[in-house]
């Protein structure tokens, strides 16, 4: 429903990203999406950015908000003053994630669909993202392995386990207390994600 913040959780390979794609494509007979939805999509490949343009140019090109508000959003994500004139091609992975997210916040959308938005973000950027999402008045559906992030943002949970989609209304902590086996599965998935991240760092 409008204004809900829905965390989609489950083990790797369970179909979380597939579910998001079905919603985006909206051509499945078993799925209904309101025609009033204006979807802004954050993808892990960051293909919404033009590397030859500056941060400010990228964020303003489809913006629905004023440049003043755009600069406020960018500042909250760590881009101050002259930083906004950097070209995207010189940015780190984490900085590109922040620019992509900024584009969504100032765009003409009422529904944000976020696929692993916390990847590559440092603790300060994560706190800023959490704050912006909490203040966001539209609907948010997001996939993440970050348990703290799920707990901070979501008011509803959709868990995919063994091919089944379970709907739960309430906080993430309530969801975990409801089903200890889900807790163990999700912890195992989180440990696997951390192992992969460590392997990437070592490489």
C-alpha cells in the first residue's frame, strides 16, 4: 500500500531480485500493480548514470525537485559545494551508489524499488540513507542482506523461503521472534554475504 516500507528477505538465489523484476515489468497475470505507481528503480549495476557528466548534471537531468533541494540531498549523502561538479567516471563505487540514490530521491516517483542499496556504502552514508528513506513519504520495496537496515526501515516484511512468499506486517524484530528457523536461515545468508565481501577485499 502507499507509504509502506517493505523489506524483502531470503537466502541467496531464493528469487528476491526476480520478484522485483516482475513488479517492474508488470506483465505477470498473478501480479497487479496500481497504474498510479511511478517507479524509481535502483539496480546494482548502476546503469542510470552517465559517466561523462558531473554528479549535479546526472541528478538534475530527470529531477522533479528544485536545485536547492537537490543540493541538500547531495550534501546529506556527502557531496558538498564543489564536489557536485566531479564527473561520475572519477567516483568510487560507493560514491556512484550515492549519486544513483540521489537521482531517485529527487525524481518524479512515488514508489522506490531498491535492489541491495547498501552495497559499497560506509557507515556515514548508510546513516544518511536510512534517514532519507525514513523521511520518504512514498512507498519503498527493498532487497538487502543488511539486517540492521531492514530493522531500521521496514514496517512490513516479505520473506521468500523454499519457493514460498510469506507476508508479515510488523517490525523485523517481531518477524524474527515469530520464527526462529527464519532467523537461522537469514543469519547463515548474512555470514555467506560477509565471506563474499571479505573475498572481494582480499582480491
